[in-house]
């Protein structure tokens, strides 16, 4: 199998960390980004390198679109220095934030913060990095169960994730001539740091959500990481413009 390079935003923790490790386990090299917690990013790169793959961690604030051109130049130089290449193959837009806020609690500042990270950042990062994505590459965007079904206190977050899903379909058509596929993965409740770790750390919430899921538990980051790694494999080249939900069947 020909080794490929995946760039994963927010790859230092949670679902992004699991995506990085699962993708590396498939034989690919990893560029991951982090906004903070550099030590976590270095831990992930060390684990990947222990398994025989190359990995580099780069700082990136996905809400700061003005930094994207500089970030692209850093990626370009890293590709040349480490891989002797001008392009990478896979872009996984995983980095995101969320608040548990009702409609009336959501301020304009909250909305702008959510929009800048979860939609504007995704839109313009793809646009900025597109010249570096190899023809025949893959883009995976991360959405959410909340874009399909009502989940309390996600009135701003959910529409922005729905916007990512529409963007995914449009890009699948626009990038088709280059052979680049674009899909979206929508996790359900997952035991991560999201929302200050509510699903992971609050036993009552965890149990309530597990009871709504046919498989009897909430998701783990590895559940999502494994799915993304499969979508980046050669066997799934014909999947394009699709929303793949990874929720264990919650709220069917």
C-alpha cells in the first residue's frame, strides 16, 4: 500500500487524537494541529512514531482565518522537509467547539465564536489548503448528530454543523474534476472533553444517553477514529458527498 499523508485539525485530543492514531495504524503519516496543550500533541506524535509512521504537530487556531495563509506556507515547508513532497492526501476537519446554551442564552459573542470555529474556519481552511491537496485526495468534515435531530441547548451549534454538511455536498461536486471526494462524519454523544466533558464525566448524563442507544453505551473517540480511517482507505473511493452517522443508532 502506498503511504499517504493526512492532515487532521484538533488531533491532540478526543476524537481528533483517535482519528490520528487510527489513520496511522492504516499505514499513513500524520500532520496534526493543536490550538493549545502542545504536550498532548507531542504525545500523539510520539505514539505514531513508535508505531513506525512519521508525524508532525503544528499549532493552528481554526477560528483565526487570517493565519491560514501563513499556516499553508508552514505546511508546504514541512512537506518538503519531512516528506520531500509538495502535497498531502487527506484533510480531516475535526477541530471544533460547543456550548450547552439555549436559544435565549446564546449571545452574539457565543454565536460568533461557534461560527468562526465550526463553519467559517472549516470553509476557509479547505479553500486555503486546497492547492496542497493531491488530486485523488479525500476531505472528511466532522459534523454532529445535532444536525439531524433535536438535542437540547444546541440551538446555535446544530445549524452551523448542518451548514458543514451542505458545504460537504457542494464541495463533492466542485472538487469532483480533481478526483477529490468529500464526505462528512456525524458523531453522536461521545466521551470526550466536549462541553467540559459532560458525557464522559457525568455518570447520570452518560447513563441517560446510553439508555437511548441500541448498543447500550455512548460513543468512544476510537469508534469515530476507526470510521474515519476506513473512509480514508482505498476501498471507500466511491463514497462521495455522503453523511455517515456514527452514533450507535441513538434516537432511531
